[in-house]
């Protein structure tokens, strides 16, 4: 080092100055190290220390990702996808009717594909939800369908924002993420048929229609938490529902109560849910709150939990199952190291529905629709908040269902799907993966 070569006298004279510079540098280095490790980086983060979103993250949501030497790469958008992507940045509708969102509101994300009759039912149910006007509804579309679009445009009961995944396989007719020329299909053998693609663990090649669900869910999660201006700084909870869920009038007030009670009643709970994890159940009707495994109807969590999920992007994207929920139960939640409980009331505030008459036998449905009309009884107790803050919590331990060790149902074996999925995790954190159709054009 340079100063060893200085004369003895010069060194003595400069010593205090060196000490000051050295300590300032040390403090700075420690600060920078602390920031980068605890807030912006997954590299050395322990699960336990991953608890709070610091205020520095609220202003800069970017995260340094390190999933090995993976290089994110998004497909070139076609013109239609670019036009949809532009719509994602339009302001919400109905701001004239609902100029202000309530403090501590819980945003609602509804993800849909193409079942207009179902969408009508879920929106009609949402229109009757008490408190809905205090919050914003975000409808996330997988693909573009005229009727779905116009149904949402007619909503007047709260602020509404529509988003469209510009990488939905439904938008690409002759290139990935759709089917490209030369792709293997079904159980094709690439060595015989000279086609491309990797089969899943059961020997089946990718089907864009099937992979689109998991892609959409993951794109939506990343976009809502880390991309959209309306939500990327949202510090509270977000409620997620699907196009085949009927939402009870008490759902919003109940979920607000549950969110408030969670830290005290169930500190180990990651989320709160509108309905039991057993989709056939309408609840036990006990005078008690319930903690159980995370369900897929009306799950609601905050950014801390999202960061934990996002940090497991590789597990999510490499697991050979085309179902996002089974992927979460089999790989992501088990990787947290502690049971992932959710808190809910003893009566469902939402149900999964399907077409009447279709699901006899292995009936998985507790409500159905016929000609666009919901056919099931709503009792008076389901119209008002029905959670008592003094109730104890009953914990369901060791429930049946998917868990670590399950190998997956397949459908997700193609490396292109795995890489697109992991690229979504980078989308809002890396300039290598800008979701604007401008990059990644080099190959086409
Ligand atoms: C296999 O397909 C590629 C690209 O479609 C083509 O260039 C190549 O000649 C084909 N090989 C055989 C043996 O048919
Ligand atoms: C978010 O929820 C988790 C799990 O319930 C909790 O531990 C954490 O403190 C919450 N974070 C914030 C910022 O409220």
C-alpha cells in the first residue's frame, strides 16, 4: 500500500487524518453492506431475518436477484401484446365516483381467463360487498377477450383497474409462449420427429393452453407487488380471488377484521383466507377462529410474505406441475421451514362455483350457476360481519393434501416455460428484463 512507503515523519503527521478517513470509510462500508444484504439481496438472507419491508424498499422496490447464473429473457412482444401492455398503465376507472381510497384499505385482485358468465357472477357478488367502494379492484386477464373486457368496463361499484399479461400464450399464435413451428406435441419423441421441446416427467410436451394458468398467476403476482404504480408501494394486504368465486357481502369487513386480529391471534399465520382450504366446506360454524393450511380461495397477505414467495422463484418455476397452487403447497411453502398457516373465520365468506349439473359424483363444488344466475342460498348470517374478536383460535394441524415430496402432475417440463417464469421474477428488478417489448428482440 502506498502509505507504507512514506517517510516515518510524514506517516506520523498524517496518522490522525488517516484514522478519520479510515473510520468514515468503515462506517460507510458497513452501512452499504447492511443495506444490500438485508434489503436488496437474496444472496445471504436468512429466512428469519426476512421479516420487514424497510422504508427504503418502499421508495426503491428493486431487489438484487441471484438465482445462480440465470439470465432473464422475455419474448419479443407482438403488436397486440404491446398495445395491451400500454393499457396496463392507464389510470383506474371510476376515480370520479370514488376519488379516495380508504386508509388501510385492502386491495382486491381478481384474475380471470375467458368465462364471461362466471365473471358476471363474481362481479355481481362483489357489487354487494359492504365496503367495496373503499378499495380498488384490479382485474388481471389471461389473454384478451372482448366480452371479458367490456364486462369489467361496466363496473361502477369501486375504482377498477384492468391489467393484461402481455406474455399470455393466448396472444401468440405462431411463436413462444404460444406454439411455435417445430414444437413437439403430446408424447412426440424429439429424436424421431425432429421437433423441439422438453417433455415433462410423464413424457408429455408443453401445451400453451395448460401452462398459461401458472404463467398468468406468477406474472400477476410479480406485476401487482412489484410493478404496478397503484400497488407496488401498497403497504397493506392484498386479497386474491378468481373468476369462479362467489364473494359474500361480509367478505371485505371480515377480511379487514381478520387482518387486524392476525398479529395477536395467530402470529404464525402468513395470511388470512375468505374460505376453508377444503373447497367443499362452508366452514364449521364454531364459535372460534380457525388456523389451517393456506387455501386457494380469497387468500390475503402482505408484502413481507410476497418477498418470501418471490425469493423462492426458482422452486416455483422449476417444479414440474402446471398448477400454481399445487406448486406452492409442494415446494414453496415447505421451503419456508415452518408450517404456513392462514387465519379464517368459522364460516366461509366466499365459495368456489361451477356450472350446475356438471360436477356430480366427485362434487368439488358447493355452489353453481345456471344461465348466468348463481344458484345457492345465502343465509342472513353471511350478509353481516360474523367474526367475534373474543373468539379463541382452533388450529388444524397436519391436514391432508399436497406437501413436500409430491413430484407434481407434470405439464411444466419445457425449459422455455421455466425460464419465462423465472424471468417474470426479474421483470421489475433488472434492466435485463424490461417488460416493455423493447429488449430481447435480438433473436427474431
Ligand atoms: C430438423 O429440423 C431442423 C429445423 O427445423 C432442420 O434444419 C433440420 O434439417 C432437420 N433435420 C432433419 C434430420 O430432418
Ligand atoms: C406481514 O405479515 C406477516 C405474516 O403475518 C407478518 O409477520 C409481518 O409483520 C407483516 N408485515 C407487515 C409490514 O405488516
